[in-house]
C-alpha cells in the first residue's frame, strides 16, 4: 500500500479544517499556502499511519526511549534565619519586602 492509498483509506485533513485552524490562530493564509499545508499535513498522517502497521504486542511500554535518570541533587532543607533571607531580597523596608505598586 503506497502513501496515496493510505491517504484515501484514512481520514484526511480537509482544507476547511486548515482554514478554521488558521482562523483560530489568527493567521492569514493564501490559497497557495492552503494547498501546501494540506499536502504537508496529509503527508504527515501517512507517516503516522505507518506506525500503526508495526506489531508492538511483545514490546513493553516505556516512558522514555533512553534509560535516563534525574541528574539533579537531592532537595535538602537547610536552616536559615530571617536576616539571611532579607539580605538576598533586592528591596526591603524594615522587615518587609518592598515591591512595585500594583494597579
């Protein structure tokens, strides 16, 4: 089954749907772009339909294709004083944080 047969047998993205998506995204597209996007998006669907043909019954599900682990350090609570915290704040007024006025 070639790509054209797959497009005919599967759901296609219509030009009307592309126009609606462009309208929702507030994007103006020309008729030439509409033709181009229609072909490109339907070609993408052909590639995705090829994935459906693969037998994956004996393959266990995975969350990530690479066996990666989190490389961040452990989050450890450390004691700190109120004065230390006030020293790292850019603007303070007494024991309060000074921030711009919100309107």
